[in-house]
C-alpha cells in the first residue's frame, strides 16, 4: 500500500528552526513570508504543491517574518524570500552567491531551486 498522505509546507517558529532546518537530513526551502503580503499568498499554494511533489527529497517550511527574528539574522530584506539550506547551512550557487529567490518566484523558479539541491 502506497503512502497517499498529502504533504504541505510546514509553518515553524524560531524555536523549531534548528531542528527543522539546520539539522534536517534533506535540503530545506525556507519561505520567509507575512500573512498580509500579496505575493506571499500567491506563492503559498505553489510551495504546498512542491512540498508534496518532492516529499522525501526536500522539505519546505514557512517562517512568518512578523513573528520571527530569523529574517534579520539571514539578511532577508523583502518578502517573499525563499532561502535554501542543506547540511546545516545556507546553500550557495557560487562563492558569496546564496541560492535565494526574492519576490514571487513562480512554480518554475522554485522548482529550479529544488532541482539544484536534489539532483
């Protein structure tokens, strides 16, 4: 019998960040968002779909910037911003160039990020 449980992006708090993101054994996309942000609302269902499509290969979590200190810690200046973490640290595409998507990235943009860390 196959697992048909639908996976979605998980809302986490600062207290859960180390366990859910930094200690994860699979790559994690962290969506820094706010409930009042229009582009964030557009990204939410796409990220939920991708969480299900890539379950077991990547985890997608959401952090509300209005309830978190982490946006400042990771230099998030605009929302939505999606940051990729793997092996306890932020992934870089090239030296000093983090793998991030600032603004609404669309399904293709987010999926491209996932493929860079799962292939």
